């Protein structure tokens, strides 16, 4: 069952409550999204670690229900 | 993942300076994300070894556990996981990829 943009945002915010999350549906098929996630929890982490934190928030759906998530992460300036 | 798969993956990861676990082959990538990373490496004239995960389901699933990264492609430099398509593209755009390759002693010649 494909995921909705709302599902993705909810999962990410459950794991990263302070996160700013912007989701774009790239193809309208529930399978190809882009996401921009900004959170203080990323501070001091490598890009790989930041992306792994987002994938962990999706609890195993990445690469399964969710085929493609073009991901960009950032740390707030004041973090 | 069983030990046999883990050792197969480990030997592939360490079988070259730059190893790309991908869907398809460098000449015939079978996924847009894999093709994007091939394009970046070709643009930088970096020789690399392509491992077609579609040839071996155990590697296709095992590599995700090996690096705790859920998707393909996955790029390894000198045995170290660097990232998937998004990260490689971002690193390429910021110049970090060229810098990282050079510090690992891998020659980069940007195609004109």
C-alpha cells in the first residue's frame, strides 16, 4: 500500500518532534517523494547519519512501501 | 544475513578502490538512481567497479543490512560506505566528493 505525504511527515515528526518537514509528491503515485527535513537532532551528525535517522523514523518502509524518497537534510542555524 | 553472504559482500566492498552496488551495470544501469551515480563517476573520470545487485538477491538484501542503508545504489570508497544517490549528488554539487576522493588518493579528472 503506497504511502501518503501526510504519513511520511507524521512518521518523521514522531521521531523528530522539532523537525521542519517539506514533502513533495514527485509523480503522484504514492511511491516517489522528495523530502526536506531540518532538525536540531542532526547537529554534529554526518549526512549519512542524518539520512539514516530519517529512514529509521520511517520504520522500515523506506525501500518497501516507499520506493523512492529524494532526501535532503539540514540543521537549523541556531542549533 | 548469513555469514556466506556477509563475506561475499565484504570481499566485493573491498575488491576495488571505488565500488558501486547498483541495479544493472555501469554500461546498462536499470534504475534512474543508479544511473545518476554512474553519470557522476563517469563525469569525474573515476574508474569504479559495478556490482549488479539484480544478479544476486542475497546481496541485494544483505547490502542494506551491511551498511544499515535501505536503498540501492550504494557507493563505497576504500571499503567505506559513502552514501546513496542523494548524498553522492549533493557531495558532487558541493565539491565534497572530489575532495573526498582525492584525500583517498583517487585521481579525479573532470570531463570538459
